C-alpha cells in the first residue's frame, strides 16, 4: 500500500539490484570461540560507545550490530548456532581507514582487535553481494489528492 502511494504521489520509480561491495565476514578465529553459550530465552543487550554487554544473543545479531559500528555490511559466516553471553569493549573512535587499515584516534583496542581477543571471532575484509534499492526517478513535490 505504501509503495503504491509513493509511486502515485511522488512518481517514484525504483528497482532492486545486487552489487558486489566491500564488506566483512565474521568468522571463528584461529584460537577458537572464547564466549560461552547461553540458554535459550529472551535476549538482552546494553551498550554505550565502545561497550556492549549481551546475554543470549545469536551471532547473526552480533554481525548486524557490528555492521552499524563499522558502517559496512558484516555477514555471519561462523556457522555457530545458539545464543551467547559476552561483554565486548573497544575504543569507540577506532574505525577502518583506507583499504581496511585501522586508525586509532583513542587509546584502547579497535573493534577488530576486541572481537578477536575477547570473543575468538575475526572480521575479514571481503567483497560480497548486497541487494540495494536503486531510485530511478522521484518528484520532490507530491501530486495533490
């Protein structure tokens, strides 16, 4: 219903397209998983810049969280099923630079280092397919009722 309204009022024309983009794969590190599996149940998280405490969180949700932190897609490729309890701390201003290099503007571990050392997981830079919506045309002013 919303799509037809946007198409009618704003003359919106769009299509879906899959593109290869830089992304990260979340994989189990060489040292193995360092977090404990929690019981099935209601998950809870709390966080602040540079800190995440999670109970009963699936790894796929961690990948979604890391996507937001890194500003780039993160895909769960661990194959881990279940729910996990963990605490993760990193320097909140540590972000990837060009070509995936880390630039630390705050003391402490980057999110990449923290994920590897604390959780036993690793973020590997890759290229992968991501589905996107491509807007072909849209009017700035909607048509009247």
